[in-house]
């Protein structure tokens, strides 16, 4: 891009994807001319008319976090990952493997993240006719925490003590990594509250997850076979988070979860309701259940997601990111007509020049006179950022971040409800959400923002966020993942 300005232009190969539904919303006036067996609407598995059939298309409705809905046509083999990739392209969202399709049963206050390989139509066919179940498209940053360097933190030593006893020469982190690399699950144990069948009474039992299934002890923490009671077949069940446990089920804490057998289509009867003491314990059990049920398939899903992100956008059947990111190619407009830059070294040079140009613009913005700093545009520039959520309450913030995964570094910025001129940085660390007040201040006519009484100053909220994405500063960890909601 020598001698001229660089630019990026989209180059996307043809692709196959679930299609947006164009089916009419009015009933068929001539039903006798249309066989129900050939109609994707009348034979939709969502109506409870049997398992999905190969070769037929099915209507799948997906909701956004704002309540908006989009209808898609999908084949029986369409996976959750394929549907997410379609929605990422349609919404122009930045693609990464954190996007997820969530199965939500509103009347039961249950939700779970579908695994990448699961058939969307098959899951939909398991819903009861007329139930208010739905799919929601959202971020889930905890989806692949199992396979990151901090995975051992998901399995506290006290909950895998029996494994440590059997492998005394092995460190805790090494032991957990060995289990994950082999696609197997460590034996997990700990106390859980259990709701008795047909009653609203909760009792505390010591549970153990073994290779043969989930058990609880009828006598304290005894592991004697005489005292172990078989509790659930996890291979024939799905595990859900309970989102309104205290209100709907009277859970002792907010950390409830549920084992829902496949044969249970609707109603509370047949649900196995459990409750943890804290979020760390619940996360451990949920991670162990996923490993127990899917094993190496989870790791293969993770590897495939990583491979898609590292693959060049012009190779493969589908682009990996929206038009605003990896689906762009380098262009040189120094001549009379633009040309695609094919040489990798030239592409790197173009990217470095472009980055340097942006640095100069950023430096210029921070060195502007005071009058420019206080302009309406400068004061409101953060409103264009995906991590800024405006005037939402602390409670709504807790719920949003909880839904998108309580992993270290998840954050958002919002307006302060107590201080009309201030802002709040909400950050997750060690599965807890902390809130940091950001206050504006003026010195010699210049406006700046600070979280530490002026010791560290930032020209605007964008500079504050960018700094803490690279430096921890006064925070317990760096900013890693921003909470965002896309409109469908």
C-alpha cells in the first residue's frame, strides 16, 4: 500500500446456511390440497409430532436478549454451532466461540447452553406442545473455560480429594489437566441440598459423581456401597441452571441446578432439583456433568472452534467473522484502481501502517485543547462502544453478566444510578461481580475520568477501558470479555 491509503474490502465466498423463513403467518385456506406430512409447519417437531426426519426443513425461532425474534429454516442435522454462525453473519457480530444457543424453559425457570454438536431441531422436538420454551442467542464466556490454563480452578481440591489420594505423587493442576486431556471426568464429591420428590422440603446430602453415575450417601459422608443411593442417569438427562430458584422452588440459596431426564417433557414432576452452597461449587458440578456426558466430544468442539478462528477468512466454506473484521482483505488504492494485496508481507506492512495512523489519531485526540475535550461528541463517544450499556441497574447488570458467564475479566460499563455524573465499571473476578465508580473531574479546564481519586487519569472512557485491557491497574484482573447484546 505504498504511497497511498490502505483500506479493507469484504470478500466472502458463497455459503450454505439456514435460511430466513419466508413462510406466511396466516393459516392455509386450502388444507385439503396440502398433505400435513409434507408441510414443514404442520410437521414441525415443536408441535410434538415425533422426532425430526432427514431431508425435511423445520422452522426454528431464535430470540435475542432484547426479546426480538428471528425465524430460520434448518435441516434435521443443523447443529447449534452452525445456527450461531448464521446468526453472527446476519447480525454483523464479531465472531468468536463465545456465542451460544441457549435452551430456555421460562415456565420452569430452567436454561442451559447447547453444546456445539447438538442438533437444534432434535432439541426443539423434545419440547412439549404449547410450552413457552425457546432458543436465545447470547454470549457464554464460560463455555470453554474447561480447556483454558485456569481449568483447575473449576475443580477445587476439596471436591476432588479422592482423586488426589489415589494419585498422591501428582499435583492438583496436573491431575485435572490429565483428566481433561483424556476427555474423562474426575470423581467429584460434596454436599448438596436436595428437594424431596413431591415436597417442598430440602435436605442436605453428600453426593459423589463416579464413572457409573451420580450417588448420594444415606449416612453422612460414607462411601460404603450399603449407604450409597443411585440418584440419576446423566447420559439420559440434560443439566440446567435454575434462574429463579427461591421464587419458584424455594431453594436455600441462589445456586440451584436441575437434572431433567429426556422423558420429562413438561411440568415439575420428574425434575431432580439440587442446590449448591456457592457459585464455585455449582460451576464444578456443572462442568463435571458436561464432561461425564460428552467426554472427548467437548474437547473436539473446542478444537474445531479454535481452528475456525485461526483459519484465513478466504479459505473454507464460510467466513469466520462479520464484514467488519476477519472477512476483510487488504486493498491498495494508491493507483487508479484498487487491487487486492496478495503478498502476506505486504499485507503485514499495510496493517502496521494502518495501526500507526490510528495511533496518531488517538494521540491527537488526547492532546486536543480543553475546548475540544469538553465538546458533546467527546463526552458521549463511549456510547458507541459495545461494552457500554447506558443506565441499567446493578441488579440487571448482575443478571446479564451471570447469563453470559462468570469468568475472570468479563465486564461492562454503565451509568451510575447514585452519582448522576459518574459511571460504573462492573467486573467479574473469582466468580463474583465487583463494581468500580468512575468519576469525571476537571483540572485547568480539562475533563478527565478516574477510578482512584485522580492518581490515574483518562481523557475518556474508551481510553480507560483500553488501558485496563492491557494493564490491571487497581483492578483484580485485566478486562478480557465485554458483555454485549446484539439485535436480531
